[in-house]
C-alpha cells in the first residue's frame, strides 16, 4: 500500500493498495530514530503465557496471563509489557526477555483445570539475572476464578513493593462465557480471516450466555473492525456490526478502556477524527498500559499531518509492546518518513526474527522497500508474505503492487485477480486496480469498479473520496477535463482552502491535478491559486520533518505547472537521488506531459528505465 495518511487505518489492518499519482511510502518531541531504549524501570514486568497442564486448553494459559496482565496494569506505578511481545519472547532466556521487553521482572507459571478446580502456580523472576524473587501456588473452584486472579496480582504487586490495586469486579458471572471470551481473544490475536471469524463466533456465544459481559462485546466489535481489512467484510458492514456492540459495552461499563478504544477505532473508520481522538485519550487515561490505544492515537496524529507526535505515540506503544507487528509497522513507517529508513527496516526485521510467521511484517518490508525504490527487495518480501499467508488478500495485493513497480503487468494482473477471488469487498482492490490501470494502460477493471462503486453511493467501502479520485484519473486520461473537475470538486473546494476533510497528503494528490485541469481549460488564475496552495502544504510537510522523495516529485509537478521546466527537472533529479525509481509512473503521469520532449527529462526517464529493468532481471533470474 502507498500508505498516505488516509489509508493509515488500512496499514493497521494489513492493507496493500494505494493511489499512485505519486508514491508515498507504506499503514512520533521524539528521541532520534534508533536511539537506545531507556533502562528498564525497577517496577516493570512482563507476564508470559502460563503453561497449560490441563491438555487441549492452550487458551486457558494465555487467558490467565492476559487477565493477570490486565489486573497488574491497574497497579499504580507498575509498567506492564503488552501481550503480543510477552508471547513472542516467552521462549527466550529470562535475561533476554528483560532486554527485549525492557522490563526488570518477569512473571511465569502454569495452570491446570482439574474437574471444577483451578490450580495455578506463579513465580516472579528478576529479569537481569533470572533469579526467583517470589513463588506461590494457588487453588480455587472455578466460580472463584476472578477472586483468584485478584489474589495473584495483589501478591505480585506486594512482592514488587507496590500496593495492590483495588479489587475489580468480576467481568462476568458466567465461567463458561469467560472461557469462550478467552478462546475468542486467543483467535483474535492471530489476525487471519479464519481466526477472526472464529473469534466472532466465540464472542457471540459468550454474550449469548451473559448479555451483560462488556468485554465480550468489545471483542465482538474489534473482530468485525479488523475483519474488514484482513478478510472480505465491507467497511460499511463492519461498522454497522461493530457499533451496537460498542454501545452495549459502554452502557454496561463506561470505565472499560477496551470499550473506549473500540469506539475510537470505530470513529477513525468513519473519519470522525476529533471523536476518535477523545475516545483513545479516554482509553489511555483509564489504562495507560494499553498499547493499542497509544498506537491508534498515533494514527489520529498522522491523519492531522503531525508526524512527530504520531511517532511519539507509536514509540509509547512500542515501549509497552516492542514486538507487536502492527506497532512496529507504524513505527517503522514514521521512522523512515523522518529520514531513517534503515532503522525503520530494522524494526520490522526484529519482528520477523521473533515470529517468522508475521505476515504483516513481511508486507511492511515490501511496502517500505517499494516506497523507496528497492523494487526487487520489495518483490522478495511480498513473495515471502504470500508464502506464509497464501490466503491473505492483502499479501497477494502487496505482491501485485511489487510486480507493477517492476513492470511485470501480466503477473500483477494475475495476483490482482487472485486477491479479488479471495476478497472482492477488500477496499485495497480498487487502489491496486487503479495503479494497474495507470501503469499498464488497461483501465477496464478500474472503470468497472468505479462504475459499480459510484452506483452504490453513499460510498463504496465507505470511502467515496477514493472513488472520486480514480474516476477523475480515468477521465483525465480520456481527455475529459470538465468531467474530471466535477468529481474533484466534490472533494476539494478550489476556492476555499479550509473547506476540505481530506488529509494533507490527499490534498497533495488532488490540488496539482485540479491546477492542471484549470490550466487546460484556460483558467490560469485559478490554476495558479491551487499551485500556491499546494506549495504551502509541501513547505509545511517539510517543516514537520517529513523526508521522502514524494515531496520532491510533487514539487516538480508544481514547478512544471508554473512553466518552470528547469526547476521541475531539478526536483525530479532530487527525487531520484532520494530513492524515486517509479519509471512506469513517471512515463504515464499526465502532469509531466509538458516536459515529455525535453532532453533532460528523457535522460531521467532512461536512467530509471535501466535501473528498473536491472531489478526486474534480478527477480527473473531468481525465479528461473
């Protein structure tokens, strides 16, 4: 995915497509990227998955550790590492866990369900030397499970020299519903279409047993909201299914951090950014250790174009959950955008080292490499993503985009068709079809998808702006400037800079196109006003620390719209020096038409052609 800020939510959900007028990379006051982690606080802990000794109930051990993690998160002054990283590190030596998760102590143990009796052994280890600090066995009947968890978390807090948290109420009166909830969250964390659907089934069974189980409703909402990106659930349907579950959870318990975070994610999908930010802030206030709330809050900063604050939020999430794939994907992206691509890539390599099956990390490596002109490396990583997640439409679409960048249009179309078979409702299908239409010249699929989408307004996949952009793009190539402007006018008022809901990056997609069209229609004053407006946005992005060849590319387009060919070429050369290699994009982009016959432009185009063909030759040699 060319992850413009509009599609940052799709990065969280594993998306792969992106508008290709010019390519933003693939989904932070900040310490320098790559700066060493601060020393672990003396009151920081990771809770590893408890070993299940019951047989066939792996989720019971995971569930016990997760509930302990949640209980410990309420202890004042204690920092608790999040679930994903704790699970990923669980097979490492204790000292390595301490280093990886930046914690001073580790909780491990075992759980066994014997008839109606639950037996738990818990131990606290010093993460620096592996020495035991505390150990104790607990036993209780199933109907006292929640009291047992409070007893264990209180004993651990006291062993760390902290006051136990006030006892929380039991999340449900039904042990069976709790059992289903734990199994549902276990599947939810797997993040595959099949596991998410299984999670939905389990959460639905849980609320059928206890219709006042707030956490189960948040699980139900979260699973639907993720399934729109990982599977074949339309955005409109996902939102419709998630909203009543969120409202129910909040009505039952408005102090539940997970419920407010689910509400924030729901609002983010609807682009109600202020409401989304308020919900995430409330979730963080209720549970400062909830890493996903920090990460999702970072997406709001990204939507507002505040890259440094987004990076800071992603770093906060990373400190709590340093091996979570999605957190690392977002942190890698902002780190690269702030000028440190190598460190951004390093975050993703660390995730894969901990979990070789992390398909999202492979996709992100493909997207970052493609966004910075390393198309052969992008193809390799996308191929690995498909190898580990062959049924993932987002992985297949990522591979399609890598093939497009290499100019292998036949392979790209095959992968695109495969993704459509897997998930015809996936919103990234439209974007990749658009890229395919622009770069290959075959716009039949794009035009069919746009026609279908516009007929289904109020918005195909809830994103009418994407439909309008691609519809306008097709009309530009058909030589219909008035029709194209009619679509773009629905997105941006050319005469009112404040009257738009589009992100900065999408405005930088739209404004130069509108300026070009006004110029073609003999309205140079309006074209010039839009060029000034876009130039101011570029300057603002540079002031915010954004570092990517996309800014030079669009600056070249803006210079060309002012008939300054020399400066346009200078910007194009600067873009190439900073990693721009999109030969097929430049060859087809109508905004560069005025420079097509210029010798300098042709030299740049030829340089890119040679480099891209060399990358394609390397890929073909590897597959021969």
